[in-house]
């Protein structure tokens, strides 16, 4: 039986909801330190784009 496009992390809760994503993007656009933002939001710096 083929698994198809199932994800390994199907039961994992998303780290950020849409409200927190908007807040993160707002702060990043304002020039906030990305390392501090990553720690505050519990995510990797890699996921914070410019």
C-alpha cells in the first residue's frame, strides 16, 4: 500500500498561527533582530525571511 503524500508530522501542532505569523512578519519588516525573533517565537532563524 503506497503512502502517497502523507506527511511524517501529521499530528504535530503548527508552531505559529496566522495571527502570530502576521506579528512576526511585521516585526521582521521593521528591522527587529532575527535571532531574538526566532527565540521569542520558538522557531529557527532559517524560517524568518527578509
